[in-house]
C-alpha cells in the first residue's frame, strides 16, 4: 500500500511565493503611496481621497474568494502566473494614461487584482509544509506585505523626480522580473488536494469559525493594509509634512508590521494563536485610542510603529489558526478570510476620510477603530472561554490525524 510522503518543505516555492506577494502588495498600495500627488492633481476632497486609495483594496478583497477557489482546483502556480500577467495592463494604463478621475478609479480597481495574490500564494506555500510549521511558513510568505515599504519609500521620491505617471512605467520592471522568477521557481505540492465539487469548498462558508477568523483578520490585516494606504494622506493633511516625509514615516511603521508577521506566526506555533491574538487585540485597541487624541507627530509615529507591530503579529497569529482548522480547503478558506480582512482595509480609509470631512478631525475615526478592536477582543475571549477548539488551537485534532495517517 502506498503511503503519501509527508510534506517537509520546498524552499524555492516558499521564496517564489514571498516574491509574488511582495511585488503584488507593492502594486496593491501603489495608489496610496502616490495618493498625495494624484489627489492634488485631480483636486479630490477628503472623502474622495479616502475612497480613491481604498478602491484597490476593495477589488483585491472581492477577488480573493474566486481566485482562492480556482487555485484549489487548478493549482496555485497557474493562477499566480495569471495574476502577474494581468497586472502588466493597469501599470501600462497608469504610465501612458490615467489623466481623468474616472480613469484613475478604473486604474485603481484593476491594480486591486494584486491583492488577490494572498489567496493564491499562501496556500501554494502552505501545502508544502507540515502542520507544526504553518505559523512560521505562512508568516514568511505573507511577509511579502513588505511591498508596502517599497511603495512608500520609492514611489514618492520617484514621483518627485520623474512624475507620478512614470512611476507606473518603472513598476513594470520589478513585476516582469518576479514573473520570470515565479515561473522558474514555484511548484505545486504533490500533496495538493484533489479537485472536488464547488459545493464542497463553499461548505467553508457554513462554518462559524470561518466568520470568526474573518472578524479578527478584518481588524489585524484590515488595519495594516488600510493604514498603509491612508497614513500618507493623514500625515500630510494633519501635520503638513511633505509627500516624501509622509511616505518615509509610513514606510517605517509598515516595515515593522511586515517584519512582525512571521514573528507572530512563530510565537503562535509555540504558545497558541488564540492566546497570542488576545494580547495583540488589546494592544491594537489601546494604540488606536491613543492616536485618537492626536498628539504631536513624534508621539503619533511611535504609536503607529507599536500599533503596526501588533497588527503584523496579529496577522501571523490568525493565519497560524486558519490552516490548522481548514487544511483540505485552505485555498478557499484563505480567500474568504483574506477577502473580509481586505474589506476591513477598504473600510478603514473610507471611514477615516468620511469622518474627517464630517467632523473636521481625524480623532473620531481612530476612536471608532479602537472600539472595533475592543469588540473583537471581547468576542475572542468568549470563544476561548466557551469553545474548546479555540483553547487548543485545533492542535489535538491535527496530531491525531497525523498519527492515524502514520
């Protein structure tokens, strides 16, 4: 009788997945990094600015479910290549066109496809590794959200030098390089699940745990990507700093959050994702509440760095739990959770922009975010108290399944 070989890892695929997510995340938040330039040239108001930088987050979030499902059925490598090839189009449009507000919003929507990378490359990497290494592996692959740093460091400086339209043209270079590397290095795991009826995968939607993951990820990942897109506008409008300074300050906070993600996954492997996530949600809520008082710039930056660290580790903690709970349906589970998390990222800049326009201050928006984080914390504490699966992080079930297979 043939016994399937136990997954032990595939470094080239993990590296390719990191690069894929890195360049896609860079493109996903590129309009946010260039938002000051675009908004000023188009004369956008506060609410329009928030909506503009949020559009890519929305479309990327909505596409995570169908592309996650597609990767379960035809393989993550094929879908990953398709995403990279498609992204050549909006970059060419931004380079050679994008002169009217309507065209800019279409451009943002097309770039949103980059956000769906999450639901494709994380499962592609995950399937190569055993359960006890999921937190670290998913954290490494998802640390590609460091693309936020690249966008916020380089895009404003390049825009000052060559104009924001040409930044889109220059972005074609790293995209093409990553496309070639991904084709050469990525490989679908031989243990990939056999394609099943769509109804099987959509059964994930009937599981209550799916929606709890969605709630927590909308706070952690939604906070990370939403702030990464909106902070340049916030720092520019409230403190009057230059676009380059706003991008640099955002990049520092985003870098800390990106580096913190694999640390959160590693710690979750060691002490349990649910327990770690409780502490992080508390830190997130306190940080938002402190920023809501709108202290001086130096204090705000320090708070944002702490908050981004908590958000990044929180992302790692959530996705230590997801593959433990949904192994066979990891693609669609990642897509659903990632989609709702991305919707949180869409709502955050839209909310901050609307409340700023309505109240004249950014404080109320951050206070609302603090209340939301506190609500997520209370919900998680109730789950840990009354549901055994959340107390043990499904480890016992995974170990038992491994013993049965052996």
